[in-house]
């Protein structure tokens, strides 16, 4: 009976305003989620693929010994492309010059992702070349040309084999990682390796296997590799690539997820308001059904079934919309990803429909259930309405649904936590404000019953529906403000993360005596260095007197840090861009003379260093010991010079130091830099322009993707506003008709409606502005770890826009009511 | 029937058709009616005969498809919604079968409504007096859903008479009330009308109630004819 009844009611349901709002809200919610589901899947894969160019592959396997042949076979079995290379240090001799270099012998096919760029002159921008150097030829690091006094076309002996120098290595895609550890690169074909005779069992050789291919195959190979990797083997995937790239990707993912989830929360609010109004409208029919002997279960069952059918249909439409939307997005910015995007899977269809149903149940179940409690007396006394649902139950179930959706969407508990906390906070603010508003305007009651005071007093007369409208308006306005103001600020902050003139070159090995001269030369070339910092090579040998051994650490990076020298600096003053998170900087003179260290938080975690530990570094054969006096957080994305460990000047006063600086070099400064390097042959220049522009590219693409997905949030915000305006429509309709019958002019009716909506709008706008500022702060500062700048326009826009916009929306929504002929309304047509 | 300049209400050739699934449906056709100041007219007829539609047209709550209504000498057809509302304000009272009180307003506030719309001074005091007159002194601050049906209709009576209108429309005022309560309300309605000299157009199917009016008109099939 229930099914037949529900299906019979369906065509009529679709003509009811509330049901349309409900369907529209679900279409938008599911559309947003599945567009992000379809698209971000593809974008993330594309972005990852872009990031793989920093590895030169999708996965890199590194070992001290040659990898067993089954590794390559396994990769080929998975249908993956492979390449290999070995690296080792070597001393080159050319004439009377000798130089320590890092040799890289690469197989055909290297690199699997990205391109090597080779220039005909040292420090030239160069052109992309496909594949490895031809056998018998070599590419040299630009630094080596001056140091070895050679030129392109010359012959250079490496071990027992002569090579022809065919280019200057302008860009090596996978050179990232340990920038400052690299001796100048020399790259030749692996086929020539044996002929050089440089490899002996005692050589410090690193063997690398590169693999690339379809995502599933890479994942399959990775799990095989993880299972077969023993002690010395290290596996690097995209996620292990350079930290700045990782954080750019991570932020893009967080942004997309946030945008989609916000759309769902807003659409959910619209669903709640619409179902509430719909169940109120159904009160008559329910009372009648009950009167004729239907059980509560039949009544609620029929209603839920109708809602479910509409929700299912809307969800399917939403999935279709999501699919179309992601196609539009691909058309819009697909070109930025270079290759064609990988196709979407069918999974988002199912998750989309499931999300639609979760949204309906989460936001609509509690308001719908009130239909059970409609007094049967309503058939006799129409003023006996459906009781209001419990706000606590409504919010509780809705939050559970939101949590479920966020976890399903992003799998990110931190983000889920923040969104939930934000939603609870905003609802508490809106609820509190609604209570306050009703109390304040309640005082106006009785002073007058017509005109704007009547409108204001109406808010107190309908406390429930005022609260519902305030929450609806507040959420809608919040979405609009977030989109209009906070989105721009947050995305700006993100773009500012890599400012236009971020340092794109590092200069290292500047001798203490040359610092002033180098600075002057840079300034002559219109280059403004970020500052010169002393740098001492040191190896951590003991923590609290206990020797540090690489084998103490599980983690590959910690192990590497423990076995290698790294850069230690000294400084008197604390740099503002390094945040002290524990302990104190040596600000007073007395402490400066002590043996103290400041350690970066990341490395402290990995090596298990704590405040107060005594660290011993071996610097130029001498042991230097000091106490950890503070832990510092460093923004590695800034491309500025930073150090894992900084000491007091007293600690390293006898250590041999060179100086380092970073700066933004304009493109035309290449010649000046080349001259400088020739005049100060010890100086090394590292160019990070390529990495910078890749990070910028990802941020740019991410910003566009996020703005697109925010379009759904905007739609959802507008739907909430519509739902909130509609929610009081039936009540207003009768009231307006009555006032009209009693002789109220259109102007007076408008001023009543305007006063009511204006007050609601201004208050909702104020709260939305507070909410938007808090959300902006939470997203920027807490989730994205970017500095947040408060925008005072939020309040002007919130209150002014709220009052103006909601008044306009309210007048538009009630326009028909004001012109309706009163008789039809009063007769209940 | 001739038209006199003193008539508060004159309907001439009044007709109303609505579009139905089987073509146009004529609800009212060629209605002629004149109400003199202070006169009470009852319109009698079975359910569905178009009584309420007629009342709505006479009061300017709906527009006719043919003919015109002159209220206080002013043609309603020449006025827009706003003009008609302004004409009614303070001069026309209403009593509905389903009471039609504004749900969020107290009894007192409901009665104040037409007074304020007509921009009368002392609206509160007048409204209080009107409610006291119908015996609801103790119910001033009650909301409609806190009142019985009889009490709600008495609030509606107070609201209708408070501005001292020249013309009152009543649509089955006892239709939703039991016999005794209905009688009490009718007593009060006719008592107030007699006190104020208000013209009355009363739609009813109750012969006894109609019998208290000066004239009785019957409405079979959308036409209006003088009753015996």
C-alpha cells in the first residue's frame, strides 16, 4: 500500500516547491561530490605524473649493491617501462685541474618522466633532449667548464675512456633531493661504464632502478617492492619527492575536498529546510490518513519512500551533472597537464548516489520524522500542526552524516574535524543569534502591528521559522562570503607561497674573504641576495654521548642523515621566518658564548633529538659538542637558505666555513653569473628555476580546479537562501492575504516583508562574516599552514550585502504573494 | 433595479467564469444587487452555488470576468489591488467561516490590525474596548490557537466592528461552530450591527439566520433571485 501510495503521490510531489528545492539541493551536492570524485581523481593522477618528473620516474629504487635481476623482471611483468643508472663520486683530471665530481651513468630510456635539458654553452637555458647521452659522449655540469678549463667539443678522459663533451647539463629532472650534497655532475651512457674501469667492488656506487607506467601497475609493483625490499633498499615514489612539491599537491587535494564538502554541508542545510517545510505541508494528508486508521509507520513510511525516490532520481542526475562538470573542467584546464588526463572510473557513480542518500538521511530524516506526531485532531482543528523536530537530534544526525561524507571523500580526519568544529561553531553562533534576535524584537510586540515594526515583531512571533531562516541565510551568506573574499585571500596566500621573485638560484662555497666582493658583484648585476650565511660541513656522531649509527634508524631519510655530513650554520640573531616552537633562542649575550644548538623540528623528530640533548658533531676532524637550546620550524617551501642545525657563533668559532646565499636572478643575468663564477672559481651556483616553475604550475592548476569546484558551493549557497526564503512562504501567504483584505496597501505589505528580511539578512550577514573570518583562519593557518590576513571588507560585505541581498531576495520571493488575489488564499485554494 | 447615489454597494451585470478541464465554467452570471446604508442582506444557497465567490467579488477580493461593483460610489473595476485595499481600509469589515485570525498575533493585536491599517488613533484602546464588548476581556493576550472556536469567531467579530465600518461581509460565520455557540455569535453580530448601523452582506445556508436580515436573496445556479 505504501509503495502504491508513494508512487501515486510522486508526480504531484515534483510540482511542490519544497520537493523541487530538495531535489535541486541533492543534485548540487551529488554533482559537487562526483565532479570532484571524477575530476580530482584524474587531476591528482595528472599532477602526480607531473610531479614524477622530479623523480624522473614514477618510482625509483636505490641500493648500494646491484639490484637482483628479478626486480627488473617484476617491473616488466607488470608492463612497466624501466631504466637504470648508477652514481658514484670520482676525481676528474684535465690538464693541471682536478675536480671531485658526481658521475651518473644512465641507461637508454633515462629519464622515464621529464626531460633533460642540454645547452651548448655553460649556464645556457638549453633545449630538451630525448633519452641518454650517446655512447662516447658526455654532458658536464656548467660549473665544470671553468674549473676544468674545457669547452663543448673538447675531449675529456674519464677513467680509462675518452669522451667528447657535447653539452652543458642545464637541467637534470631528478637532480632535486639533496641539492647541496651534489658535487658537479658528469653524465654519460651506461654502455660506456665498463670501459672507464672506474667501478670496483670497493667503489661507493649507488644503483638505481627507474620504473614508470600505468597507475595500477605502479601500485602493484610498489607493493611487490615493499615486500621484497631488505635493509639497504630505498623506494621513492611521488609522495616521497621534494617537500615543496608534496605540499603543493597536498594543498590542492585539501582545497578540492573542502570545496566539495562545503557544497554538501550547504546543500544539506537546504535539504533539512525543504524536508521540514514539506513534512509541514503534508500534515493535513497525514492527519487524514491517521484518521482513516493508518498507523504511524504507514504514514512515515510513505513519506520517507517518496523522499527516497526523489533523492535517488536527484542523485543520479547529480552524478550525470558531476560527469559533465568534470568534462568541462578538463576542457577548461586540461591543457595544463600536458598529456591527456587518465579516464575516470565508475566508482564515483556509486559513491555519488550513496552520498546523495547519506545527505538525505543525515539532513532530512529528523525533520521528516515529525510527520509521525501530527495530531489526528488536525482534521478538525487546522491550527494543530506537526510538532517541531528536536534541534539536537537534527544537528547530531547531520554532523554524523557530514563526518561520514568527509571521511569518505578525503579520508582526512583532521579536515573532517575542522569542518565539523566549524559547522558546530557556526550553528551555535546562528542559534544563539536567533535566540537573541527573537528576545530583542519581542520587545517591539504590541507597540504597533503594521509597518516595519510589524515586520520586526513577526520575527518574534514566529521564533522557530525565524531561527530556521536565520540559520539558512547565515549558511548561505557564509558560503558566498567565503567564495567572494576568503577564497581569494586563501588562494592569494597560496600563490604568495611561491612569490614571483622567490630565490631561483643558490650560491654556495663562497670563501669568507670573498663574501663582500661577491655581494658587490651580485648587486652590480641588479641582484639582491637574501643574505649570506656561514656553512660548516658536519656529521652528527653522538646524541647525549651515545654514538649515532645509521642502523639505529628504520626510516631511510633518518638513516641517510645519520651517515652523511650535513650543513650546520651559526648565527647570533634569530630569523623571523624561523618559528621557535620549543625552548629559547640565545638572545642575551651570556648565552651566545655557550655551546648551544638550534635544531629544525623535522630532523629532530626523525633523529629523535629533544630539547636539552647534547649533540656532538664531527667538523673537520674535530668533535664539537653543545646543548639543544631550542627547536625551530622552517618553511622549506620558501626557497630561502635554511639549515637543519644552527649553532651559537662560539660553538663553531674554529670551524672552517664557506658562505651561502640565495637570490632571484632575472633571466638576463646569466652572463653576469657566468663571469662571477669564472672570477671566483670556488663558488658554485645551483639553479632551482625549474623546480620553482613546476611548483608554480601545480599551484596555478590547483587554484583553477578549486575555483571551478567552488562553483558548486556557490550554487548550494544560493539554494539554501532560496530554501530559507521559501520556508516561511505558506505562513506569509495567508498573513499577506488577510492584511490585504483588511485594507493594507502593497507598499505597506512590502515594508513589512522588507523589515523582516532586512533584519534577518543583516544579522545573518554579521554572523556569516564572523564565521567566514574564522573559517578563513582555520583553513589557512591550521589546515594549509599559510599566514592568514584578516580582510575587513568581510563585515561591510556581510552586513550590507546580507541586509540588501536578503531583502531583495525576500521581496522577490514574496512578490507573487503580494499581488495574489486574497480570496483564493482565504478559501484555501 | 435602479441605482441610488446613497447605496454603499452596487453590483451590475456581475459574472465570473473559470477555465475547467471541460471548457469554461460559469460560476456567476449577470448578478444585479444593491445594498443601501444600514441594510442587511442575506444570500442563501446550497454549497457550491457560488455564494462565497459572489462575496469575494462584492468585497473586491477577486476580480469579475464581466460586470462591475461600485463600493461607496467608487467603481472597483477602475481600481487596482492597492486602490481596492485602500477603499476597504477601516470602512469594510469581514467575518469568515474559518475565522482567519493571524496565527502569531494575540487577540488584541488581531483586533488592532484594521485600526492601524486605517491609521486610527488610539488603536489599542479601541481594540481593547471591542474585545470587552464581545466578552473577551480575559483573553486579550491569548494567541488564536489558545482560544476555542467560538472565542476565535468573537475575536473576528471584534476585529470586524472595531473600526466602525459602514459595510460588513460575513461568510457563513457560524459554519464552523456548534449550534449554541453559533447562536451566541449571531446574537452578537446582529447586536453590534444594530448599534452601529452597519450594512451587512451575509452569506449563509441557515434560513433562521437569514430570517434576521432585511432582505433575502437565493442563489441557485449562479443567478441571484429575490427569496420569498
